């Protein structure tokens, strides 16, 4: 049995929390000058998390690819958000790191 056919609930929940944190970060950063990259990485992360959720619910062969893309997007977003001292960025980075861990656990 492939690990991507195992119970994906933890990764789905982590992705949902990551999406929420990224959306809050975008909202908080939209009024701050110089936060364009942060917003861009959050938007990419949201898209990757949504794709990961959809793939995990289908449990297809593409699930592993979607999870890896989610991990990559979350990692890039976390790195960017960790550059900033704003509370929304800190929470976003933490949610991204949690999402990475959940997806990696499902893939292992």
C-alpha cells in the first residue's frame, strides 16, 4: 500500500490551516510597502495547498507530486515570511512549517 493512499487527514488539515494563515498574511501585508514578495509567496502557497488537498482526497498517483509541490511552495513561503517581524508573517511561516511536516510524514 502506497503511503499516499494512507489517511491524508493530517495533511489536509495542515494545508487548510496553512491556507488560512497565508490569507491572513496577505491581508495584513497588503497595506505594507515592500511586502510584494511575501504576498506572492503566500499566493503560490495557497494554490499549492489547494492542489494538495484536492489530490489527497482523490488518492491518485498524482497525490505524491501534488504533496511535493505543496512542500516546495510552503518551504519558499516560510523562508520569505521568516524574513519579516510582523506577527502575521511569523504565524504564516509556522503554519507553512507544520504543513511541510504533515505532508512529509504522509509521503514517508
